[in-house]
């Protein structure tokens, strides 16, 4: 008899006309559809598989033996097979616990691992692999079925999906993944990234790191680029511009559409934000994606698989970024020129050899003859090192000379002359840049070998006054005192020949963090993935090659520049 009532209830539940009578008392057996008379007997064995249904609808699938009697609530859930709108996102939470953040690495070029396509690429958040598409038959779709891995991120739109069901996921817990893929810095946070109050961050393994002072992966021979990148992203105007990019771009001219930034600019901006990101999953960054675009833009001049020179790379990169940002010949036409460009006055005069004149005397400028004057803009200020000694000591090692920084800067005092190609030249700086890039000319080439000058240049890290080398009559209100920001050094085997196979490039960087007790800025030494704090008194002991100096904004330190320099020299 219980099975007879079950069929009657199902009929009433599924029939709109009789829905109200189901809530009343149980109807009499005569109210049900006319069944065979013997069905009123109880108990009855289970109906045969070919027995007709007691529902008023068309015959349905045969019921299995001894079915479980569902409750009215379960029957109501089965009837409402379309969930409410607020329940749509609930199934998406089922797979979020399968995400493996330790496998995620967004530093490499965004290419499908199957088709090598760069269009419409998704990252599997379970194993970190890249696949194209999410429709049926695409590599991402097949990977979700074959490998049972279901959460994916579109690397361009930054939207999350569950495959193969193909629905979008929106969950606050996924925001940290987007911050690693493409970090963002609001305008209010940019001035604080290198302040003394900046605290340590921690990666997934609770390894502490200081944002901005993290290792860069050396895939093969890109250590020269790593040193140059670190030096540039610690120049405050460059760093702040690319942290805010593309908001930092100037507005387009009236009536013109905004120019689309080049891929090189976009990737350098992303790399800068990753280096300063306080929410990294691991305390290191790989510049692979950026250097891939460098190889394309430089027509294979700079490649990961080939050794290079940080000065040449930095020079090419600054000029290329300047052009890609719409810069021209004007001094402030881009953030690159606005930050690094200075100007030097070059005076030249032909050398005349007079009869009876001692050939051993050094020629000088003659005031009565014509002097040609040119004003040349520069991004790098090159200084010459004295020739290395040719004698050796008792242990057959070259004696390494030392020279103060003021001696090599004397080239720009406006009086020291150089003879080249039958002409005399002398130099004077006429416009000091906000950040001065100093190139110590350590390598020279001849017909047989490229020689290295091992001379050590002694320099202070604060208070270098350039007033003796700059003509500041037109800009008397600008400070001439500079402090060191970055110092790229060269290390190789002893000797005067350049040994590229055993060359190591390191960079010393000044941080905003302060040393306890002294209040002085901390310094870090970076060599690829190796990051270590260094005593500032040890910085000048290496073979400095490229330096970046920051001009002080205030004029209070101008008169103390030489004093600070003398103190630093004695301390060294």
C-alpha cells in the first residue's frame, strides 16, 4: 500500500492542477487513477520492470527494485534543477583548493606549451603550465580533462575559469595571484616603496626579503643585463615612472589618439613592478620575458645565451626606451632624457708643429688661434684611467695602482687637454643631470687582444662635489653635490687581458633602510640570485665600471662636498 501512495504523491506533485489537494488530507483510494483491482491488496511485491507508471504523464523509465522513498524536501530540490543566481559561484569554490601557488611562475614568456602560440594563453593554476584557449578541443580544455586540473587564468584578461565546465570564477582569495602576475602600485604607495619605514616581506616559504633588493635569475649568460637592470630600477624617477605605468604617460595631444607603448616598454614596466613587489611567491624574479623582447628589439645583439657588456646594454636600453616613449632631441622629451641627460662643452684646436720646438713638450691651446666650440648632450660621462703598470712584483703579480676619483674627473676641469687625431680638446660640463652615469673606461682594444685596466678608483659614497668640473654660471641655484646610488663592478682573473669566460658582474645598491645606531643607508651587493648586505667601506675596493650618482636637491651640502670627500677618503 505504501508504494501505491508514493505513485499518487508523485502524480500530485508533478500535476499543476492537483498541487493544492496534496497539502490537504490524504485522498481516498478512489481519487487515484483507476489501477487494477488487485493493486489495492497489501503488501504487494515490486512491480515488474515493464509495469506502467501511475503518473498522469507519459510512461517513464522503469523504476529499480525497492527504491528509496525521498522526502518532500528532496522532491522539491529535484524539481528546481535551475539554481538561484546567488548559487552560481558556489560550484567554483570546489576546485580552488587544488591551486598550487608554489608551481606558479609568470616570469617566462607567455606561450602555449603545446602550440607555442602567444594568443589567448591560459595558465593552469595547478601545475603552472601554459595552454591556449578554453573551448572544446583546445589544449587547455584537453589538459583539464586528461590531467584532472580545472582552474585556469587568462594571462591577458586576468580572468579565472574552471574547465571543462567553462565558467568564470570570482573569488577574493585569488587576488594575490594577480598581484604576482602583474603587480600594481597605487599612486599613494609609490613614494613609500623605498622609505626607511619599509618592512621586510615574506614569500610562500616565509623567507624574508626586502622589496627591490631581490635576486635576478641568470638563465645562462645574462649576468651583465641583470646588473644593468638593477642599477636602473633603483633610480627613483625611472622606478616611479614605471611603477605607475601606464598612468605616468603624458596625455596625448589634442585631436590625436594616445600612442600605444611598445612591447619593450610594457615588459620593462612589468619587470620593474615585479622587482619592487612586496607580495612575491618567491624572493627572486626571472627577467626571461623582458630579455626575450630585448633580443627581438636589438636584432639579436643582446641575447641570454651570449655574454655581454653592461655599459653597452644600458646605453642601448636607455636610447631605445627614449625612442619608444616618444622622445626626441629636446632635453626633457622623455623620462630618460629628463633624468640622465647632461651637456658638455668641447673645445678643439688644431695642433701646429713648429720648427725647432721640442717634440717632447705637451701641446697647449694657443689663444691667438681659432678655437672651435661645440655643446654636446650626453647620457654617460666617460672618464679615462691611467695606464696600468708594466712592471711586476716579487710574486709575479701585477701591482694594482689606486687613484682618487678627483684625478679622473680632472678631464672636465676645462683646462686639462687631450690630443687626438692632430687636434687638442678640452672639456667642461655645462649642464649637470639629475642623475649622473659615470663610465670608467676600463677596457681598450688593439689588433691582438682586448686589454683590461685593473686600476682601483677610490671614491666616497656621499658628498662628491662637481663644482670644479661644471660651468654653473647659467644655473647658480642648482646643487653640484652628488651621492652614490649604484656601482657596477667587474671581476675576473688577475692580469691585464680581458677574460670574458671568467668574468662576473656585480652591482652595489643603496637602500632606503637604515643601519641601526648610525642611521646610515644600508648597502647591498647583488650578483644574480645572491643578495647580501655589504659594508659601505668595501664598495670602492672592486673594479668599478659604471656608477650612477644622484644630485642633491638642497644647496646646503654644496660647500661641504670637499670636506665630505676628504673624510671619506681618510676613512677608506
